[in-house]
């Protein structure tokens, strides 16, 4: 299967801990996106990479959040000092200017 | 600010009962309008991208149309496997990055 993959699929952590998620995009895609989705809502944009360059960040991406895409391949999203409000599904997508294909998501629960 | 509103929030249809979902949008300039299907606990699945008023796209029992203010997703003779949340998103002119999503329409198709 050559779709977008995310790891882990589920993460349970305690408030104040740091967590890191990984996204492996479809190999030929140079654009990579991170979104966050809470129950009953549509995905909300967090950040966008073209190759290794982070070109756009949402106001939602506080200083506790950081994303990287070394060498323009996989990407990581780190949340430091997690809060209960960070509980959500974190979605990664890759694609072109005209399509974005989503991965299965990482569901984060902060206790 | 860019806004996307979907209606109805939820829709229950009997198998074979055709209907339409609505997505109205307010943007500074529309580059593209996207439709996705999302099953519970999974990432959104790409369906269509529409670019200009009057454009239509079809896939199996689904047909998407676009006007200057809204888009419709028509479902013809739905089956139980069409049950899902359908999400609409807009991409603004001058960017090729983030999608702004609506909150979705939860569709249930019963026998």
C-alpha cells in the first residue's frame, strides 16, 4: 500500500509529558500538511511543508508545538508539555496543489 | 475570514432515497472546493476537487456541483455503505496550502 502512513495510531499520555508523532507521505509528493480534528468538527490546519521547508503555520500552532520534515521525506510533529485540550486526532496529508490525501491519523488522549 | 458551512448536520435516508448535501462558503477568492468522505476513526478520503462555477464531477452514486456561493453533493440511490460523514473544504486563491473545512454532514443510509 502506498498511501500516507502515521505512527502511532493511538497515544495515551499524562498531562505535562511530551509526545511525538510521525508521518510518512506518499513518496512522490513534495507537499505535506498537518491538521488536527476534534469530535464533531472538521480538520483544522496546523502547518504545511514543501519539501523540507515549513512554509505556513497556523495560529493554532502554539510554541509547544513543533514540526519538522528533514530531507523532505517523513515529518514529525512534537507537542511539549501536553494539556488536556491537546486531545484530538492529528492528521497528516500529502499531495499536490490540487489534492490532499490523508493518512489514518494519530488519536491523542491526554489524561 | 474564510468560512464554510455545511447542511444538514445529519441526514438519515432509506436505501434508494436520493438527496443532496449543501456546502456554502465565504472566501476572498476560491481556488478550489474539495469534498471528502470520512468513516468513524479514520482519515478523510478524497472524493473531488471543483474549481469553477458550473463544474460537475461524478463518482459512482455521487455527483458534486459548484456555484459561486455553494456546492452540492448529490447522492443517487444511496446504499448502506455510503453511510459516513461528508466533509467540504475550500482552498483560497493565492495559496496552494491549507484547506478550511466545514463541520461535515453525517449521513446514515438504512435498509
